[in-house]
């Protein structure tokens, strides 16, 4: 080996994140092919990217095993304790090198997680997750705080040069709230920033030439404030020992989005955060995250250093091109999922729709609210809790932002598993919280931020209803609370828009107390609603909300839902209670 000069080559880091069980380019709710998503489409990008740069590493960054109809079928019917999970088999086929864990990996418990990854040909990494003695031993055997890769880089002349790469990974500590019933007494989750800093430093001390941080987290959006306990990407980029940062969790595409542009030292064109190359590859396999590190070896110092980089979020092809081998491998699971989704569970007398739920009461939202109240009452009775009025809070998951947008709609008639899954696509469980009148009003005021603008008083239905929807406010945060009546007055400033709040025709006072059925995400701080941080939760349900909805339908006389819409809230100022 020469004792002077240098040698430069490229290390390509590839990332998928937030695939959410979407193996194929197929929409099981619309029952049709859908271009622009699916790991089978991403697989073509992976093959291309590997061929372009032979020295490479493929990282999965979490939220992989939950979130699709196929994933739901696997949880309900696939014998994962005996046979390799189809999602794991797909990753094995694509030769993934390592997988970081995301928050949704824990939705089905640690035993299911351990079974899912039992046959993985790649290790799992998590640097801020501590497994306690009660955790499954099989999971402990797969998981490490640092995963190492040793390469032998051969220059055109001279002897091979060793290259040592360390991958560390972190996930949101909030999983201890979101999935408390699965994780309590089995794991501890430490702060992402301090854990990543400690492990990165340890990796350097142990000889890492390159340190990659796979962080299942994003960054605060549309703000200049980088401080956030759940979205810590900007803070993580400040760790001096990190060479590349892989992000996820928020389903954004970075570089390529402007939602982070208010943060200092973020370049959403070049893909850098505080000078560190960073990438985030969207959702459902829509993009392959790529960071090409130009690494330079100094023969005199016998050290590698990163001398340059290129970042790209490479989109999948929109022409329904997929890896045929993945399609073939998943064929049986695909057919089983199609059958699973068509299983009838009951019927509805009225159509259920989220379409106009952002500006008037929704039949679909009220179906969910009634199901929540049904189970919440059982929980309250079982726990012997004091008699208080029971309300139910829910949001539309797939409403419309514009008049010509599609949205979840179920015709009157049979209700299938697919329809239930379409109504409630998240693996939340039910929580019951206790709030007073002031907290209830603050909850609704926060939700009212989902409408924007200042209106003039009118009672006439208008197409302008759609223009008052705040499109930066997610559908899943626009909570409506059944059991009380109220109005959102758009003539008033933000924070003072909830008017005429009553319970059984009496004004709600600040001292009044209520139980509210909601999901565990909301009860434990999801969406940053005031007074909802897990401290006022009085009862926890163990079943996923989709199962709660199924149980509710099965408990109805003749499994038939016949409830009409209750017009318990309205928007004042835009005439949106009419016939739009």
C-alpha cells in the first residue's frame, strides 16, 4: 500500500422509510392498481442505485409492518409464529442490510414484533430502546444499539483498504405513551438526542470511519423553532460525529419540500441540515432516499474522511413498473388480502362519508364516535368509575380539501372489513380521558384551527365552504366531539371561535366535568392538543380501533347500523350547513 497520496471513492447510502406494509402498487380500498407507491416499485430503484454505485448500504428506517390492508391481514390471519412474515421475506429478497425500528413497529406487541423479524437476514438497530428482562429474548437477539459493516475497498492500484461503517438508530420515546399497554415493564426508551450523541461518539471511539444515523423522526414544520420532543431531526444534525442523517416518521420528501424552510441552516434543495447530508423518502415506498458520500482515504494518516456528498429523494416510476419477483413472492398474500377485505361484517342503513367532514357533521365520523362511546362505556363500567357525561371525539382520516377531491365514502348496504379499514386506517386503541369544561373548550378551539380566514355572516350554502379549510391542518387533527352542541364562528379570532357550547341544552361551564372517548394517540399528546398529555387518561382499551368498529357492528341488532346524522355543530359565517 502506498504511504503517501490519497484515494477517493463513493459510498452510497439508500433508505426506505414509512413503507407501512405497502408491498405492491395496489390500493386495496379502491381495489385497483395505483402507480407511484409500493415496495415492488421501489425495488427497481434499489437495483438501479446498486448498479450505479457498487459500494452501498440499504437501510430500512421504520414504520414498515403496519398501515396497509396486507399488514392488517397478516396481523389477523397470517401464522407469523410459524412462517416468515411476507414483509420480512420481501426485505430478505431485496438484501436489506439493516432495519431501524419506528413507532408503529410496536402497535401489535413485542411478541408479534419478535416473530415478524425472527427470520430476517438483516439485523435490527435501535440506540435509544432498552429491552428489559421481561421482553422477548428472540427480539433481544436481533437488536443492537450499533450495527457494524466492514468493507474492503480496492483501489485501482495497491492493497485493499478497510472501511468500517457504523449505523445507529433512534425512534420517538413517545411510544411509551402511544403503546403503553404493549410496552410497560418490558422496555425503556431514552431521549433521542442524548442516545444518538452517545452512540455516535462510541462508534467513533471504536474505529468507525463513517457513522450513519437512521432516525425515525422528522423536524418541526412551518416554524423557525427547532425544539421538539418528537421531531428531533434538526437537533440530531448537530451531533458532530454524524456523517449522514436518514429521516422518516413525517411522510415528507426531503430534499424537495418547503415545510422545513423556516428552520435555520436547512437547504431543502441540496438536502442538508446544519451542513449534514439528510434525506427523507416520503411514504409507501414512493421514493428511495439516496446519500452519496464521497470518501477520501489519506494513505499517510491511514484515515478516511467524507470530502463531499450528493443527496437525492428519487421517486418511483409512475407507469406501474414493479419488480416482478416481488409481485410473484407476494402473490399469495395479495390474494388472501383481497379476500380478507371483502369479508362482510354487517350493513349500514345510511351512506357513511368523510367527504365534507371539514366543514359540517359527518356520518362516517359519527359512526366512529358511536363505536368509541360503545366501548368506552364498557371500560368505564368495568373500572367502576364515577358517573359523568360521556362524550366522543373523532376526526375524519380521509376527507376532502377541495370540492373535486375524492374521500372515503361507503354506500348504504353491506359493510366489509375493507370498509372498516377504510374508515379507520390507523392502529390506534381507545382511551377515555377526563376533562373539565375549560379543557373541553380548549380542545375544540385547537380543532377549529382546521378552518382559516375571516368570514362574513351568511346562511346561504356556498361553494366557498371549501376555501375556508386550512390545508396545513391534517384531517386527523380536526376533532369533532359528539355529545355536546357548539358552533365555530369564523368571524372571531383564533382561540375564541367556539361559541354556544352546551350539554343537554345547558351552557358548559369551566367547572363541568366529562369523560371523552378518544384514541390513544390523541390522549397521549398526539396533535399537541392542550391538556392532553396522558395525565388525564382514566381508562385504556386494548383493542385496535378497527376491531372496536367491528365489535360495534357485530353488537348492533341484526348487525345493522341505522343511526342518522346528528347536527350537533356548525360553522357560522359561511353557510356550510347546506346542500353542498
